[in-house]
C-alpha cells in the first residue's frame, strides 16, 4: 500500500477489505456524516477531512502528506483483515456468514479521550442522539477548525464545568459522568496513555474507577480508543446475539481479534432483527 499526494489531499492505493459505510456508520464512531456521493466528512484528531473510496484507492481530502501515519493508524490500513476474517470464519459457520455480510468493517484507532467520552454518552442511547450530543459538545466547548468544524473538547476544558453548564448538550444523567471523567484525566489520576499499555484486566479496572463507566463502556473505550482488539463489548443485545447465533463461543474463545468478531456479529445482528423474533 502506497500513499501519495493528490489534489486537495492524499490517496492510499491498494486498500482492500474496507467499506466506508460499514466502518463509519456501525456505531464505533459518531463524528462522521455521509455525503450524497458516498463519501464521508468528519473530524478526527482536530482535523476535518472528507474521505472517499474509488476501487482500491482511498482518498482523504484535507489530509496532509506528513500526516500519512496518523491516517493509516486511524483507519487501521496496515492490518490484513483478510487473514483475520479467515481465522474467525474457521471458528463458526455463522461467524463466517457475519464476516462475509460486512467484509469492509475496520476498527478505527480513535483518540482515547474522545472514545471514552463517546461511550459514556452512548449509555442507554441511540446513534442519532449520541451524534447530536457529541456535536453540541464540540460546538459548545471545542475549538473551531479552519474548515468550519469543531475539535473535541479536552479533559482540561471540561473538568472545571458543572452539570448545569453541560445542560445545553441535553446529555441527561451522563453529564456528571463526563465531568468526573474529565476531572480524573485532567489531574492525572487516570492516565489514558498508560492504560493503553496495561494488562487488559488492569486496564479495565482502571477505567471503571470513573463514575458511570461499567464493563461495557470500559470495553468500548479500550477497543475503539486504544485498539485493544482482544476486547469484546457486551451489552444486552450482544448477549442475546451470542446466545442465539453462537452459543458454543465466548469472547475468550474468539482470541486476539475478538473485537473485530464483535463488530461483525453486532452489525449482522442489527441488520437481521428477524433472527430474534420470538
């Protein structure tokens, strides 16, 4: 895979096993909006870009050539998903079908603080509302980008605020959890860069010191914000999906790529509700 400059941005050539809608609209990230032409516009790491796929060519308009490594990491372009799909498919015929249903999903390597906040907000929520809360948070407390977007507010910005000051976000009970997370990260009690390197059980326990962060939110923060691919977020929906579709498998039996398997299962189940009709 090669990266080169193109008009208005950069292009990665030879990108396979990648679908923008499957990756950016599957519930792992909430700051991407689809355009009429099938591209997506979003903000990541303080940079607003538009992304499009044309065959095996992946264009990032607004992306700088010197940020090649950042975007390659963010979209996980260096990981060979064809090998992973083959390994996971060998475990179960149902898992093979789920992987073939959405073969272009990749796990984004998001900024850890943004991922943590996003999944605190995600509790008892749906994707449109999550997107709305995060959009309002960035507009109220982020910084404006040169292209007119907004950065995700830092922990230092949110830490001094009160739940009342977060009222315009309409985040409800989650406001106090966001503030607790910001205060712990801002003062250094929670060091996300260190948690990223910890043994997985210790990393989970460290994140769950934050008010409102239970096992599922911690698992999501680790998987989507720290690229801990062994993590397997489990909520009521996923428990139901595993019991119905893969009763012989557990998160542990899915191995080092359990998080990728989870995305295949989650997406497949979400798109086939008839499988769960009583």
